[in-house]
C-alpha cells in the first residue's frame, strides 16, 4: 500500500538507506528465504503499524520474480517519497 515503508531486510534496519545499498541484501542465494519488514505510516493507519513479508528467493522465472522485485520496488518508491 501507499503508506508502507521498508524498515528492515532480514532483521537489518535499512530505513533511509539508498536503493543501491539495500539491493545486495535483497538479492541472495536461490532457494533461500528473505523477510522484508514494513512499517505503515500515515494518519489513516488503523491497527497494526508493522508487518513482515517472507518470500522465497528463486531463479528469475517470470512467475516468481515479480513478487520479490515488486515488493522491493514498491518499498523503495514509498521510502523515496516518504
């Protein structure tokens, strides 16, 4: 969503980091899992303000790649705007 900011990658706090600095943390061995921690910001936020998304890294196959890249892109764009 619009108010979600990427806060941490596998427990490493990346809030405010440059995209190029975060990218190596998101890329990793095929088949391994990664946990992206998001924080919700904004006055309309109700309830829980933080949540984790765990994804499996896989070969850049069309079906799987967009999930991780899509989350990352959305997070970066939101963080850049925020």
